[in-house]
C-alpha cells in the first residue's frame, strides 16, 4: 500500500487511522488496473495476493471478478504466496523502497520498527529484492513494479529490464508528489499489458548461491533471541546471519525471525 498513488503517511496505511479506508480504495483500484492490463496483454489467469500489513486490505466486492484473491496473513510464502510452476510472471504493485534508501516514501523492510537493514551476500535487500529472488529461484521473472521514484530506481538496478511505473516522487519519508490516482491507474494498466505481451523476453532475477542472509536489528535483545535458532550466528550486538544453498530456506527463515521479533519487541519504543 505504501507505493500507491496518493499515499504518503503512516496514517494512510494503518487500519483504523483516519485515511485508511479511502486509501484501501486507491489500493484496490491500482490492483484492478494491473489485472485489466494483464488480461489485455493475453494473460489467462491472474491471482492477487493481498500483501500489506495484516493482508486484509483489498475491497473484495470492488475487485475485477476475473481474478482470484489470496486474503489473510498466515501464509507460508507471505507476500509471494500463490507462485508455482505454472506462474508465467509476477508483478509488484504498490511497493516501497527498502529501509534507509534515500527518502523513499514510507521506506522500511518488513518490520520498520525492528529492522535497520537486511542484506543478501552483503548487498542491501528490501522487499522487492527479497521477493524477486524467491520468484527467480522458481524461474519466474518480475514483469512489473509500481511505486515511487526511489522504488522504481531500486527495481531497475536489481532486475534490469522491467516495466516500472512511477506513480509519485518522494520528497521525504512522509511526503510525496503524486500523480492523480486515475492517471496512475491508466499508466499501470498500460504497463501491465506491455509486460504480459513481452514476458517471454524477461530474465528471472537470481542471486548467487550459497547465499548469506544478514539482518541488522534495532534491538540487541532481538539479535540475542534470534541467535538461539539453529544455524543463526550473532556477528555483532545487533546483527545475525545465516547461510544456505537454497534461497527458499533463507526466505522462510527470515519470515520466522520476523515472527520471533514481533513477540519479543517491547511495547515501549525508542527512536
């Protein structure tokens, strides 16, 4: 949701906050634009995976009826639930920049309050790169990304050839210069159409194996707790790492560590 046109502040993306319901509608409309473009480009099936926060955001009755939707947060693959050997491509709609990446709108990686950085083979990895690597492991390319200018630049550097739709420009982490939502939706639909038409020319993103995952936490307590997981090594007071030849193992471990961190975070936070 953070990368949707018109979204700029945390109150836009937080259930119960003043602007959340209207931003749910914007998120649903951009999703529909991508679905429309997919079918216009020749797709035969579209599966949507609601992936923001509690993963219960999209307004079901407003979604394009041709698509099927995965709703709910208890998924083994999280944001990537739904990919399998029959998947031709994946699209990342409404994505945001990784934590600390310039002034990307609402930049963070998975758990903003707990994570200072995630790295794959010592290279910074936001949600875009983490998810693209899982798709690439299954030989699935990322065909489309949408978000602010910082996210689009991050995606081009990581993925190379990809349809990247810049729906807003980042001014600050909590401020954006945005397209009108309808203009953004038109661009997304057209880019999704082109992406599907040219999917055979895309190259899946693959990361070198064995791969080392490193997480820099805000809290020394979380790092200490994570070090109790077999195979996880604490390499500094706030850092842990884990190495595997199979990327899905790393991806699953990272999701488990975030669950562990969530249960070990104090109700009192310090900036």
